[in-house]
C-alpha cells in the first residue's frame, strides 16, 4: 500500500540479516529498542519486518510531534488507509478535548479497527520523550493493544512512558546496546556475505575490540575499504586500528552527536577523554558539576558510555568516540590543557593512584613535581617487587631525562637489572660516585646489594665479583655508620656470599649462605632471601649433595605460590635452572629438560637469563643421546654474542662445538676445539665451569687422541680435585681413570679406580656420572661389573630396547607406508612381487592374521566365492605352492594343515609388530614412572609408522579393518606425546606432535586445540586464528558444521592473553 516516505521503512543498504535477534520480536506486543546512536536500531527492526514479511507503518517522529495534536493528526492520516471502507472520516482531534480523551477516541475509532498483525514502528522516540502529552497518547495506544497491533519503539533514551501493564502481562521485550552490538560471527558474515571480502582473523578480532561491536563505525570502515586494492586495504585497516579513527567516523560524531549536546556537556566529556576511565568524582573535578547527575545524563543519552567497574563507579567511553574526543581536546588552548591535566593529576593523588598522578603531571610538563611523587612512592614499590609499575611510571618521563637525572636513572637500573644486566650494571656503577658525592649513602648501599645479587643471578666470573666485593667492603668500613640498619645488615650478609663465589671462603660456604638466608628473612627482604636460598642450592650442587639441593629447591618452588613471592618470576626461572641441574646429576635428564622448558615458557624472549636456560637445554639433550636435536638447538644460539660473560663465551665458543662434534663422530673438529680449550689464554674460560670442564676434555680427548692424552688431563685434574669437596666429579674422574687403565692393559690399576668410583657413588647415593656419551657410560658399567649402575636411569630399560632393536627374523615384512619382503636380509624385488597378485593377496591376508592363522574356508569365501569346494581348494594349494617358492623353498615359513594356514612361530616379523611392541614398552615405562624411557620407546614407534598399513590395497575389508586399527593407535600415540610434552612444559615438542596429528587426521578437533595451546605457549599466538579458520573450513567442507564451543572458548582465552595451563588439556581425549 503506497505511503509517503515518512511512513515507509527506511531505505537501508546492505542490511545484514541477524536471525538471532528475531526471537526478541516474536510473541511480544511491545518491543523497545533503546540503544546509542548508530547501534543499528532501525536496521534490526527493518531486518525483522522485511525478512518475516510483516505489515508495518514506520512513523519517523519529528520535533513537531512534541505537539500531541500534530502527532495524532499525522498518525491518524496514514492509519485510515488500513480501515476496510478506505473512507476518510472526520478528524479525531478536537480543540476542546483534553489529550487523554482525544487519545481514547483515537484508539476506539482507529486502533481497535486495524487489521491483524500490523506493526506500528516509532523511530527517533527521544524527540517526544520530554513531551508528556504525546507520551500520554502512546500510553493510551498501549492500553488498547490486542491481536490487532504490535508496537516497536526505537529510541536513544529510556521512553518516558508507563510500561507496568505490558510488562506484567509479559508482552514487553527490551533490547539494549549489548543486544545490538555486532558479535564476531555477525561481523564475519557482514564482511563475507555483503561486502564479499575476507579479513585476517587477527585483524577481525582487533576490529571487534576497537569498535566494541558498534556497527556504524564498522560500516563506514567497510565502505571505505571495499573498493581498494588488498595492499591498500591492509594499510588502511592497520592505520585505523592504531589511530582508531577515520574522517568519515569523525564527521559522524561531529555532525550527528556533538550538535545535540550542550556546550558544557561537550567540554566535560572532551576533558574526560584524556583519562582511560572516569568516575563521578573526576567529572566534578573537571566540570564543577554533579558527577552522578552527569553520568545519569550520559547513560540516558546512550552516549557511548559503559561501566568498567560497577563497584567503584568507573566508566569508559567507546574507544573510537574517546579518540575523537581526545583529538578535540588537543585543540584547546595550551593553558586550558595544562590546567585540566594538572587537575586530573590532583584527583589521582587524592585517590592515592600515584602512577596515574605522575602520568598526568608529566603530560602537564610538571616534571619536578612528578619526580618528587615518584621518589616518595618508588621505595615501597621496590620493596614489593612491583618493578613493572615503576617501569610504567618511568615511561612517562622524557627519555633524555630518564638517562640524565640520577634518581630516574637509579630506579631505571634497579628495576631492569635482571632484564638488562649489562646496561644496568654500567649505570649503577656510574651512580655510585654520584650518590657518594651527594652523601646519599643508603642508595649507595642499595646499589652494592643489587649488583651482588645480579652477579650471583647471572653466574658472573669470580674476578668481576671480587672487584665489587672489595668496593662494598671499603664502603661498609667508611660509611657503614651512616646507612640504615637494614641496608647495613643486608650488605653485611651478601658480601660473604660473594667471597664464597670467588673461592675465598669455600670452607665456610654453608655458614655464609645460611646467615644470608637468616638475615634476609628477618629483614623481610624477599629478593635477598630468594637469592641466598638459590646460592645455598648452588653450594649443595657444587658439593655433590643433590638430595639436599633438590629438597631446598622444591621448598623454594613452593614459595612462588605464597604471599608476594609470585612477583619474583625471574627467580622462579633460576630455581628451575638449578632444579634442572639437580635432576641432570641424578641422571633423570628428561625431567631436567622439563624444568628448563618450564622456565623458558614463563620467561620472555627479552629475559637476559634466557641464554643460560637455552644452553642447558642443549647440554641435557647431548647427554640424553639426542645430539641431533642438541645441534639444532645450538644452531639457533650460535649467532648470539656472549659479550664479556666468560661462562657464556666458554659454552658458545668452545664447549658445545667440541661436544657436538664428539657426539656426531667428527674427530678432527672435536680435536680442534679440545686443543683450543687447552690453550693458556683460555684458562679463565675453563675455570668458569671447573672441574666439569676438565671432565669434558678428558672424555673428548679419549675419543680424539686416545688414552695417553686423556690420562694427562686427568692427572692435572687430580692435582686440584679432592673427594671431600667435589665427590661427584671425583667419582666420574675415577670411572674415567679406571676405564683408561683397563684399555691400556693395566687391569689392577683399573680395578683400584673402579673400586674408588663405586665407594664414592654408594656413599653419596649417586645415580649418574658426568659422562656425556651413553655408550661410554654403558661400556664403563660392563667393564667395571659394578652393581651401582643398576640404579642409573640412563641405563635402565636398555636391555629390552636393545633386544628389540637388534632382533632378527628370517622373514621381515614392511607394511607401513609401503610394502616389501626380506628373506634373510635380502629383499624380493618389487617386480617379482607385483607380478603375482593372487599370491600377494594370500600373503597379505596371512599378514593380517599373522598371530592366529586363518581358516581355509575363510580364504575360499574371500577369493573364490562362486567356485566349487574342490576348485577353490585346488586354487589355494597352487597359490600356497607359489608362495613357498617365492619365499624360498628351503626355508619353509608356512605351516598348513587340513583346515588352516599360518606362519611358523618366531620366523616372521612385520614393522606393524615392532610399532605395537614399542608402544607397549613405552606404556610399561610410563606406568613405572620412567618418563625418559617411555618417550624413547614412543619416538621409536612413531619413526616406524611411515604411512598407513598396506595403503595401496583399498578393496579388501580385512586389510581396511587392520589399517584403521593401526591408524587409530598411531593417532592415540601422537596425542599421548602431545600430552606428555605439555605436562613437562616441552611446548616445542608438543607443537611438532600436534602438527603431525593434524596432518594424520585433519578433522581431529582436539588436535587443533592442542596445536593452539602449543602455539600460544611458544609465543606464536598469531597462529591461533589461522588454525581456527582452517579447522572451520575443514568441518564445513566435510560435515557442514563449525568448531565446537569448547574450541571457541579456548581460542578466545588464548587470544585474550591467558597463559596455557594444565586445565586446558587435562580433560582432552580423542576417539
């Protein structure tokens, strides 16, 4: 039915159907859509009306409708068109009647006579919200609601009408901003379906975050990018996500929003935009008006405001609107800007939010006042280890001022000493003289304490530590009476630790460390307490007291879940480092690797201690017999510059080059680096890891130059090595000495040294020796015939493993990823096998039933179902004859009787058998707690599975069933490897296993979840959206479904910054 445009639905382009909203309209007589400007109120109503085919009158309310007579006349005119007689009747409106009577008459003569299921839509209802007489007319219409009419009200503000009756009759639905906000799926559909574009998932997620689902901004942006090249589109999108602004959106705010505000409100919200959030109190500070009333006004107007914390009355603006307002703020006069910023700083000081106060003081260029506030606040933050807060505050100051001002430079160096050790040390050493000259001796003392803990943390060489010890002792001697008691006690406790570090006080090591622990605990200095604990652990490890070290380190690990100790995450990495060493010396190398992975996963790429962790990862893999992996890891580290750190230089430049060459049997290269380390100029490097450096040289020299040269190195080592101080290295040296004497034919001397080895190992309950090569360790065990090696984890389960690896069968058949037959080690050519199809069919059938044999009747049914019994029997006998001939008549591998046929026992092995045997061995080892052996067995199984069982034979059910069974076990095995790797924090291995599982089963949704978790854990969070999209495409293509809600929740958590933890994979299974 034709109406003038003002009564027709709006002409909306590219309306995205959102069927999820239809339920709000169904079976409700009144729908109120109250939302902010540009939230899609009209689009939601239009979508429902047009897609559901509803009759409607779309009444755009204008300012003149505040006069209720004009409102009724306009509405009356169009509604008459729906009456059956289509006659124009006399007007309802009479000048003499009050509004309520006119409204009643209007309803009786028109509303009650309208056709069924008509929708009356009032758009821009906010225009009449303050016109009580017009609102009375609306209320009367609501009273006359029947099956005849439905009402939809579109408004920016809460309607000023009584809704109690329709609400009590449950005939009312109310939609708000949160209901209309476009979800990820809505935006995805809009882009793909209406704009025929695709956006990177990460960009899409950021777009949702920036716009908060505000569709007008999204539409403006899409209209701008839909007709430009992909490269230009990417550039514009990135620019928008950074600046959170484009001219079209700014113009919308400037023309559609701001003119509707009073100048006072406009100025106030512009000032508020400089703060991330605001409160009623802050509104009062910047405007002098009632804050709570203004918040009510903003909420009533739906002016892009949302509650960020209802408990504390904190509010925020939509990011795009805030950015628009902030750009207007920059147009204020300079003095007005500074006054505003200064007032906001005072507000934050009142709120005791020093960080924000300093931020706004710096923005107001009141740097001296800002520095004063920082100094008053920073010491408490340091005591609480809130270094990130100090860093944030420092960032507000100009970079030049941070470097030049001694106080700012001091706090910068203190809080970053573990992240940027070299830079911080140089700055702190420079500041020592500045604070000394200004008689700020407490800060001098603090610098000495920080330098000492820093040197301990980074395993600094003795010469450097000795230098700072001398300076600190002189300082205490001259200025000790002028510093606080707390600073003096702490420094007095740390200096002896440094003296032990340099070797000057080794005989009092435990007393020194325990005193430092006691003092720091009494002073409640948690960082010094952790430092002294870890130095004590290092002393235990150096003395070979691994049980004591493990016990202390596990207690220290528990501290990180208590009180404020969790703030010292860098020390948690150091604790894992030492705990890894402890397990390494136990011989539980897989557990040691898990500790390093745990530390790596909790430390960022910029963490200065990370190289030490990565070095140990290389080292442990060398001892675990994974020297190829060790080489790969070392390649990633090779280009790093160790600087002046002798420990890193020793490992980077020499030790790993020597050991990797040794383990990969490159004698010339190993010999070169061995000789380089023996040069006098490298003596300092050797001392950084004494005596273990000498043990490594001995072992490698034994390989490169033989017994004589290695014996010379051992002689030099025994000149310094005593059993009481170095029991673990001493036991290892004794084992090597016994081995060398045995190889040299001096059996009596060898026996003596092996007895010494055995004595030291038993007394200290060691379960390992510091010998890199597992083969050499095994040979020493065999030669010495000592029972101590029965407890060594590195040698456990080897008999079963070697038995399987070396097992020989006369008939060996490959079925996984290919098909081949070996008879006594000689392969039957593929041409011969390919030319005898029925013989091969029988052989493959026997392979499937290799454990039980197969009944001849079953063969007849499979191969000759329509033949007579005699013909089938004759055919089978012929095939058996030809198979025997193929497999060599002299060695008959087949056993036949009147009813069945099978392989003779212990004559045939398939790779599928080995695959299953390795899985069983791995399961046994895992159940007995031997993580290292279980991983080795599982890896061996995976290496065997080079493809599916008889993958080219597609038509026999018996082959297909066996194929699916083995494939299922392979998938389960990969899944188990993922879980084991995640549990041990070996996230890079978990990533590789998850990739293999996805390749093996592209529709395995749990595999994608594991891949997302592992990707996040290794720092590649940007990969998650791509994986999610890939999974969705696969599921859509095969099953016409999308990813499970569990996958969506996991993806959102990981993209939201949640760190992977066991709860994410604990309940995962695959079918």
